[in-house]
C-alpha cells in the first residue's frame, strides 16, 4: 500500500504585503486515495497556483468541473469541491479583503462566490508568476517570487488610486469580526464605529461580498473546521462549544449549509484530513 505523504510549508509574506496577504502555503500531497477535497469557506480570498497538473475545481459536489492552471476565488459561503487523484502540488495564497483591491484592483465583493483564472485579474503578471514558481527549485525561492510579483501588483495602484482604497470603517469591522472569530454582535460593532447596523451591513456587503452576520457565521465555521480537521480532533460537542456555537445542533446546521454534508459524512468522505 502506498504511503500517504503530506509535505507542506507555510510562510509570511513580506512586511509591506501583510495588510493585504495573510499567508503562503506550499503543499505537496502524494499517495492519498482519489477523491474530492472539500475546500471550506473562511476569512480569506484564496488563490492557488498548481505546480503540476491543472486543478480540477467545482463550486460544489454537483457543479461542473473546471480545470485551472491557477485560480483565484472570492469569499464563499459554500465549500469548493477540489477533485484530485491523490496527488496535489502547488501554492495557496490567502488574501485579506483589503488585498482584493490592492493586488487585483477590484473590491472583494466582485469576486464573491466566484472562481476565475488568475490571469483575468493579474494579466501578464499571472503568467510571469506561474513561470517563476514552476521554475524555482525550493519553497523559499517560490515565496520570494510571490513577494516580488505581488509587491509589483500592489505598486501598480500605489499612487492614490481611489479604486484601491477601502472605507476605514469597513476595514475595522472586518478586523474586529476576525479578531473575535465571529463571536461578536454586529450591532455592537456598528455602534462602536458610529454607524447603524443597517448602514454597516450595506457597506460591508458592498465591499466584501458577504453581510457582517454571514461573515461572522463563516468565521465560526472556519474555527470549527480547523478543530475538526486536526490530527487529534475534539468530540463534536466540544468543537461546537470552543468555536462559539450555542450547541451542537447549530454547528450541524451551519456544517450542512457550508459543506453540503453533515459533520459525520464530511469526516467519512474527506480523504485529505490532517494532510497539510
């Protein structure tokens, strides 16, 4: 029987990028059973560059599969289905919603619930980036190439272009929701910013693509997913409590909505658990 190998390495981006880019993760997964990996929704806009075969991705288990050499997605409220033959090699870049404007030149809301080829957003820079990443022979060299190319992307809009700016109140609301991992009242955040809840909701959705309430639910689910995907996971009741759910029934409801499966069915079908 083939060994399961999960070689993965993470890195922080250059300091000048950290407001816009949360992390880089290089992965090299081998020897797993063929299956469908459930890419869960979370706080980040994700771009993935394959270093081997094209990625085969669908909006969910029932959607048509699209092949991408490199793909960018916005914030989601459903998991993305990643079809694989037991091997995947590539780099995942996690952008903040602020990074959508700075790196791509569009608000995060324009990409919400969508998957698009990276070159639609970065143009010729995307082709250069893919070439650099595939020709590099170490993860360190690949992360350096990411820093250099993404800094160039940010630099294209560094001359005060208003399209690259996010309302500071929206950025602060995003930071507060993330810091609390979704366990905060949206009305309280709005009051602290001096806005009504309705106005914050309109502004936040217009920039990010999700309402603050939905984003808070995604953050709680993201926390629960991290706990459940650990190599030594907690019991489901404890996962619900630690991640801020009122009870396990509420966790199950959100799990079904965000993954299309019950927690038990998800764990049974997810072959890459603990892989990276």
